[in-house]
């Protein structure tokens, strides 16, 4: 089968589109014929091996695992003898390592059935980004009905899901994005939209109960000024590309400061799990949440897809589509 492989850290040029052995499912695994995958910032962090703190897990000098990709959607081709929830032919989506390939094996605990009203591309856009949005709002932000919430980076992968999920929770949502994305962010449910090229949300006098921060383009003191006295700031991502800690540097400062102020300043890391995948499955099926897809690339163009995502201007998700060869 064909897959994307890398054996050294570096820019997208280190990624190779090549032939590898087709995997065989273990007793508790599902073999998936991949129809679509999607790209996340985590992919280019692993590709580049930055921040360096990441290499404690991924390999100090070169990557231990040579395959990228987490989000997956496809059809079950075979199941291990202990698998009870799926059977060949089922259409599924979820998360697994090495999703930039024609086939992959995944634990049944990491998959759910794909709703019939959702395409493979739309389903593949969901796992990492949507669960990040859900968990950051619900678990770290402790979102409640009627709260005023600001999402900085509302047009991105996590942001587009966060706007919709916050509305499901009954919040009053303000999205911050660039000029070209204002209409899109409003169309997915934002009550108010701030064009950051025209207005600085930290200086307009508005105060929010919860700020979900994906960009990190303001100082911590500026963002705190936009919070209510008991408000919560959840740091989901950022633009700091420092070699050692990257976006974690600013997040750690916020965590330390939170011990001394009334506002809650929280660092967020997603936890992929089946229970939350089921929640997203139900929201997709009910039409309460939908994937926003910017661009689609074939598997061979994963390097270009990651290069585009790294530029930081993707609208929603960047998706990888598969064109399987006819087997003889």
C-alpha cells in the first residue's frame, strides 16, 4: 500500500510518498480502508520535532514512529477475533496513528460509526479538532448556558467546531477572525464577529466569562483585561514557535499566575476517547455541528497540505482524500 513516511525531522520535504507493507489487524483491532484523513498542527510539530520537549516522546535524534496522521475515516475491511462493535463494510471515523496511508489498523475503542448524512471527508475533519473544542469548553472552561464567550481563532480547525459547540451549550458567542472569514464564522452560529484587522478585542471594553485562545497574539495581561473578574482563559494553542517549549512557554506562565489571581488561567491538552467521539457523532447526525473544510489534497500531496496548514491561514480543516488503486 502507499503511505507517507518520514525518517528524519525537518520541513515538509522530509515526507516521502512510498510503498509500505499493508498492516494486519491484531485480535482487538480493526483494519480500515481509509477514505479520508485530515491534517492537524500536531502533525507538523512531530514532523519538525519541535518544540524539542516533544522529542522526549517522539525520539531525540530521529522519529521513533515513521508515520504521521491521526484523524481517519473509512470502511472496515477486517476485524480481529476480539472485536465486537464493528464488522467488515462498516463506515467509521476516529483516531489512530499513521492515518496518512491507504490502510491502517485502529483499536475499536478509538472508532465510532460514521453518520449516513456525513461524508468521509467531513467525518475525517472531526476527531482531534472537535474533541479539542468540546473538552476545552466543557472540561476546562466549564461552559454554562447564557455565558459570554469569546473564541480567538474562530475560523480555524478547532475554532469552527468551538463556535458551533458553544452554541449547543447555549452560550452567547463572539468569534474573532480575519476579514475574509467574517461571514463564514457568522454562518456557523457566532452571535458576534470581530474582524481582528479592524478591532482589538482586548481594547474594546467588552468582558467575557470565558475566552478560548487558539492564536496567542496578545499578551497575557491584555487577554486578562478582556475577562470578567472571575472569568476563565483556556489556552488551546498559540503562535509561539520557540524551539524548546513552543506555545507551552506562555501557557506555563499563565498556569503559574493563576495561583495568584481570581481569574482562572488554564492550559489545555486534548484527550481522544470514545465517549466524546460518540457525542460528536450524535451532534453531526442531528445536524447541530458540521465540518468546515478549506482544502482537500490527495495522499501524495500531504507535504503541501502540511505546508499550507503551517502558514496559519486555513479556514476550518485541511483534508486528505484517498484514491485507491484497483486490486487484482
